[in-house]
């Protein structure tokens, strides 16, 4: 996966998916989403500013909010709808 093109939306949804449930620390998200530390900081700030991710200060974790979970579902649904179309174009 790290060598194929991913849109910003794909990366944001991937981060939300990694942090879903009990949450994840920066290292887990960075390696799970195949990002550099600079990229990770940028994406985390976007997700937090838009209410898709929350930072749990005491545990030093990031966790997906309800809005973030809706975002994951919407991206998944969009992939289902467009997958065959984009596969034919490749």
C-alpha cells in the first residue's frame, strides 16, 4: 500500500480507522498510515480542527470521534460506489 497513490481523504480516513476504539498514540498512527512525522502532525491537526479526532491528554492518545466514525463509513461507502469505476480507468 505505501507505493500506490492515496488521496488526502484516503489518508484521513485511514488515520481515523487506526485511532478508532480505544485510541492510538502518534507512533502507532504514523507507522499504520505510512506517514512521516511531519505529515502526521499536519493530518492530526486537520482531523482535530474538524472534530474527527480528539486528543486524550492524560493517556497521550488520539481517538476517533462520532463524527470521525461517520466519516470512515462515508469514505467506505464512496469506495464501494466508485471502486469498479476507478479500477476500469487504471
